[in-house]
């Protein structure tokens, strides 16, 4: 009962067909932005151990892209049509968006939620006369973006917490672990 989803195009269909080169897809403005946002998000979350609202950045980028394309369609509709006829697609890689991504990692952008203990499963180990099946490895710290209410949760190990926090309740939590 399986149906074939892909079929060989007819000669009539192939006459006006022009394939979009794979290099264009990889170098589109969306693909370039996605790689850039992943790099910056990794820097904030993994290296700096600070929250970063990639959801807001992606939404702002899409809004900017939509408004730019809408403006293009208003002003140069004929030029875009000729470009599509010539190249077979609308070339958006020439669009340049310089977005300041550091504002999406600004500490003032976030409300700090509660910290939850991060537990990691361990084989049954005897500690103080009891079998321990889980061990505390750090905390999951919740943040909420003040702009759009995006929820972000980060894992912070106890070593990261020592470097970052001077909060007495966190210091007590680290002492309990040891």
C-alpha cells in the first residue's frame, strides 16, 4: 500500500525547471544566521555559563527578514521577478543583517527562577549506611526572558557554581554535596 512520493518529472515539467544549487542553500542568509546563533549560544551557555535567549534572537531575525522582503517586494518587485527568472530563485544571500546578538545574553534581560537539584543516576553505593542510587551533580537554574517570557534552563555543576555565585544558599548547597 506504499505509494511513491517522488516521481520522474516529465519533459514538459523539466522544460521550465531550474534547480537551486546546494551551495546557495548552505550559504543562504537563514543558514548563515543559524550557524552564527548556534556559535554565540554555545559561547554563552557552555563557556560563560550565562543565559542566552536564542528564541528571541531567531524571532527578531525572522521579523527583520520578513520586513526586508516585504520592502523588497514593494520597491523592486520587477527586479525580483527578473532575478527569479534569471537565476530561478530569489537571491537573499546578498541581504546583510548585522544584529547585535550580545543583547540576547544581557543579564538584565532575564529574571532568575529557582534552582533545582541536578541528580545523576549511580550504581547502588553505600553512603552513611544507606544505598544511594542518585548523586547530586549540580543545579538546574531556571531563567525567564523579560521580553517574550521565554523559559531557559541551564545545568551548572558545583564547580561552576563556586566560580559564579556568592549566594549563601548556593554555598550551603555546595557544602551539602561534599
